[in-house]
C-alpha cells in the first residue's frame, strides 16, 4: 500500500482522554468513599483504649518483635447486645420513611404545579424552591426552635387566632423532627420530580383523554407512571440523608427521639468508644446501600425489558 | 367510500357531522371563523390548508380539546357542546403519534378498552384483530422506542381504531413518513377506511395527499373554507386564485372580458399576447378584469407554429428558459414574447435521452377553451 497509514495517535489520545474522564469519578469514590470506609471498618475491628486515638492499631509488634494482628469484635458484639442501637436504627428508618412520604405528598403537587407553569412564573417558582439554600442549613434548623417553642411564633399565632387556649408542646418532640426534616429536604424531592414532570408530553394526556380517561384517570395511568423515576430519585435523596440526620433531631428532637445519628455522635464524642461508633457507622452504611442496589437492579431489569 | 356513492349530492341525506357557524379565537387571533361544514357517514374528508389556516384547530374542536366560542358541532345528531374529549364517540390519531412510552404496543392499543372496562378476553381479541389489520401483531411486545416511524404510525392508527369510533380524526397522519412509505401507507389507510366504514376526517398540508386519499376536501384559508368539493372539482373548478394556486400548479393571466356569452367567455390578455377563450359562462360583464387559470398540463408545447387561423386565440409564442426532466414528465418554463412566464408540462411518451424541446428553443404554446377557467377573485 502506497497510501500513508492514518496516524493512530489522534484516536488513541482521545480514547485515553475518555478513559481518564471516566476514571475521575471512580478515583473520587476510591479516595473519598472507599478509603474512609475502610478506615472506619478498621477502627470498628480495633480494640478500644484510653488515649488518643482511643483505639489500638490492628497490626503491631509484640514485646519480642514479632508482627501480630489483633482483631476485636467488641464493638460489633456490643452493637448486637444492646437494644439501644437496634431501636435507634429502627427509629431512624421510621422517621426517615415517614418524612419521605410526607415530602412526596407535599412535593408532588408543588413539582406538578411548577412543571405546568409557563415562562417567568416557572422560573420564579423554581427560584423559591432553591432559595432556602442561600442560608446555612444549621441556621435554618435553629430558626425553627424559635418558631416551635412553647412561647414561640407558631404558638403565639395559634393562640391569637383562638385555635388553641394553651401553647402546644411541639419543640423537642418527634413532630418537631418531622417538621424539620420535611422542611429541609423538600427541595430534594421537588427538583427530581419537577425534572420528570417537565419532560412529560402534553399530547400524551390528550391521547389519554381521547381514549376515555377523565383527568384524574389520565394522571394515574400516564402522568404518575411516567414520573416514577422522579419519585424514586426524590425519595432516595430524602430518605438516605434523613436516616443519618444528626443536626435536626439534636436541635429539634427531644430526649425520646431516638435516631442513629445522635447515638453515633454520643458514642464518638461523649463515650469516646470509637470501635463501637465505627461499627455503628458501618452497619448504617450497609442498611442504606441495600436499597440503592435494589433500585439499580430494578432499573436495569426495566431497561432490559 | 364506494365509487358512485356521493351522499353530499343528495339533498335528503342527513350529514353525520355538522359544524354550524363555529368560531374559535385565541386571544386576538381568529383561528376558525364562523365556519360551517357537513361531513357524511363513511366519508374520507380532508381539511387542507397551510399553517395557521385553522385546520388543526377545527380538528381539535371536533375532538373536544378546544371549545368553540360560538356555534356548535353535532356528531350523529348529538350536540357535542360541553361534552369533554373522554366522553366523545371520536378518536384521534395524533401527528406525533403520542404513544405511551411506558407501555408495550399491545398495552398502548388496549389502553382505551381497559379504560372502558372491556373484559380481558374480548380486549385481547380486539387488540389482536386491530394489530392484524395494521400488520403489527408480531411487534405487540415491543415498546414505542423500539419501533420505526412507520411502525409507530401503524400502532397509533390501531390504537385510534380499536374503540370503533364513530369518527376518526387524523392529524397529518403521514407527515412523519418518507415519500415512498407515505404513498404505500396512503393506499393502506384508504383500504382500512373502506373496510371499516368509519368516517375519517384528516388534516393535511400536503395537497397531493388530500387529492389522492379524500372523497371530498375542504381548502381552508384564514379560518374559513375557501372551497369544498371532490378532488377533481377542486382541481378543475377552483373558486378563486387561492384555491387554484393551493392545489396543483397553475398559470394565472390577468385579463379583461371582451365577450360575455352564456357558455363562452372571451378575454383580452396583454401578458399572454393573445385573446383567451374559455368554455364557461361569463362570471363578469364585458370590461371587467378577471383572471384566467390554466394548469400546466392543459397546455401543449411545440417547436413549429400552429396553423395560423386569423387572430391568435389561446396561442402564444415564447422562448424556453428552463427545462426540468423528472423522468415521467418534462416541465418547461417559457418566457412569452408578450412578457408573461408560463409553466408547461409534457408527458414523456417515448424513450429518448435527448430533449424534444431544449433551452432557448423558440416554442409555441396552445391550449383548448376547455383547458382554462375564469376566476373573478
């Protein structure tokens, strides 16, 4: 062949670039997720001690200089022995699940309304959803203590309206935690729902009406199933962080509010039991990763069908 | 509709669909303007018009997606005023097909039957039947995104037929298909319509499609019906210049009536450089300005002058400025000595690769008094 072979360097460079671009998220996950998780796992298997850090190394030298691996399952066994941790986990899952359902019930109509709105109205409504993020999360949650406390804004308003004759005790109860979580995480529900609903083609609803659906039937048979990916994404974005939520139960919850984030914090900071706390953190991760894997599995099967 | 059945000619026939003085405005824009129309049972009726002519709005008024501001629509004697789309005995095939992406072909087609609570066994049978009709049965388990444009079109048709509507509305049914597929589908659609006897109302901007498929068609312009009739009536007897130009190609000459007979009109035309005679009763008195419309295929082109029989009538000389060869036809653009430019077509009758008439040839154009039409508008 007399024609010069095409230079292979260009496609190879671009494919190397592509591989690098694809590698970045994996490197990120490796560095900031897998590595810390391994450290946590390591701590959970170490023996506790008094000192800084409050645990002994897994691998150490004996007095006679030989390498020795010391594994301790005290943290993990403590986790199973004491009902506190199981109850805290169940409490967290319950509060997170209820909050997720509340967010969905509140967020769906809001997302639907925004997706139906046109032009500047839609932009303004979307801005309003994102607006709270301009203030610190901590300050926003703290502000709720002022609203919810016995002599707070809400009780003053209800008393003034004559709806109640005695102030309600809302602050430092589970109700306050629900309010706090729903308030804080609602945007994470609305935005993916909005993204799913906004893509919905209006002619599909007309087609449903043409084939005999009343508006609510068209909603159930067309809108809802087509927005399901948004429902799932929004629910995961609310549920997963809500399970591990610490600030909201700490500031708004009461002594009865049993959530795993608070327990975790107590074990780390107050009790200084790092192996137990690390075991708890690892267990929580497993509980949270399972639904994600399940979701991915279902989605992949659906795409294959 | 069977050949020979022309219920619109029968004064006693009861129309199936009556549109009575319907007006629809969007803000300041009048989409449909005091429009009345009658469509008969089993007819394949086409609404033909450009964008903004109101044809799609009229279709949506029939489906119930829009409510008329004035006037009313009756289907099979029933007043449709206030009847929502889901309660109308009408189904629509959407231009975008509007197939539900989360459902298989079979579920899409069954959608309307499920909604009506048709028992499962009957439902399955009717879905299979209608999928057979559009030759899509083997694709029943596919999802819409796994189908080609032509396949989606068939599914959309099946879905709109399965409920056996009194009236089927088709919004640019073949618009998304390529030319060859469109031609094949046109005939299939006509065959299906003929077999089921359902009344079809079709919206299209494609005059060829309307001509080929429709029993009758209405040319729409600015929310009104410009002309209504069979394809041949509309083509051969256009009401006005708009209709003449909208359907097919036409040469228009501005001319002044010189003799106004009962069945023959003679006009003087400066741009053609000859007198024009038309076998048609004069629509205007002597001295009035009119237009004469002559279709390109009604004109003959020749390189030799026709025998001279006195003053030139329906005869003009010119020079060929452009020749288009389409295989079956030659299309000539001829600049007449008197100034007008005309379009003339000639069928390609014999096999030859040279041009019978070529660029810059001097030619003579003639046409019969039966070939032209006098228009006052």
